C-alpha cells in the first residue's frame, strides 16, 4: 500500500524538474555558452559539492572528460573531491576551507568553478565561491531552495526552487546532461 504514495511523490518530482527547466533554461544556456568560450580558450572547469552533490559534481566531470553522447576529444574538467586531499586538509585545518584551498591552488582566472549545493548555504561551498571571486574565474552554481548564500556569488545560478533534496538533485541531473549536450554539440559539431 505504500507504493502508490511513493510513486506519486516522484510524479511531483518530475513536475518540479519540469518547472525548474522552464525557469532556469536561459541561465543554463548562458552558462553552457560561457563554458564553451572557456574550453575554446584552453581553460578548465573545476567542480565540487558535498554528499550527493559530490557525486553530481563528479558526474559533470566524467561526462566532459570521457564523453556524453559524441565520439570526441576530452574536455578539460576536474572535480575537487579527491579523498586524500580533502581528508588531509580537513584533518590539518578544517572542512570549511577544503574546497577554497583547492580553488586557490588550482584554478586560474580563465577557468570556471561549478558548485553543487542543494541548500546553497554549505560553508565550504560558499568559501570556494569567495576564493573563486578573488581569482576572477567564472562561477556556476547548481543550487536548490532559494539559492542560499551561494547564489549571489555565482555568475550563473541555476536554482531549483524546491525544499526536497532528492527533487533538487534530480533536476540538477537534467541540467548536467543539458549542459553537456550543449557543450559537446557546440565544440564538436561534426562528431558522431
């Protein structure tokens, strides 16, 4: 008997994803255009997130480095979620600055940073965005709820206006795929 309410909740999720796509499609398209410009000029994309958002940040990277739908050269992208780096820094200093330290060390002004946060208020995400601002790189936020503190630090804030974490992450997955397809199509129009 619990199956129908569970299925119904995912129908609601699909509706929220659809509404988010409508609300954020222009921002996602602009972010994809900017990423294409960055990749064409030799820049890289760096990503980060916490928990399930770590997986989303890694998902974006693997689709770019390996491939999404087309046979083409790799696209320069790297996630900042290496366990040895994260645990080294967090153990010696703190978790709030674990991504900011990597941004300061690896990211240049001609690169981009994409952050994933369902609340937009994770201290380490906000700190990473502040570090990126100091460097002058492009920032893209895959965010939820009202975007939180991260929204105002992003050049492109893709905000899924839901309070349900799983629905936000499901919408983020759609945006990841849409952006990957746009980037692949733009950079490699003749690839099959």
